[in-house]
C-alpha cells in the first residue's frame, strides 16, 4: 500500500544509521505516529488508524525501554 506506515524495525534501523554520525537526536517526526491526530489529510487516508496505532504503541514501548 502506498503511504503505508513504517515499522519500528525500519525506524530503529534509520536511527541506528544516523547515530553513527551524531550524539543527539533533536527532532523526530512523531506527528505521523500519533493515532489520535485526525485533522491531517495526508495521514487520514494513507495511514489507517490500526496501522498508526500499532506503530505508535511500538515506538512508545521502544522509548520506554531506553529512556533514562
């Protein structure tokens, strides 16, 4: 499906790749992960609520596992 949400595995791969070149991430696109955002036309049609919710929950679990 075009515009399908990513997976936590792909996001972590991208973050791990970028981490080779930096000590800190300043910004991460969280808005597209939030299943409660309904007013963004791009995400309304391309990111089904079930897929967005799964990615949101996966990312939240990852964040909880690594935060200090």
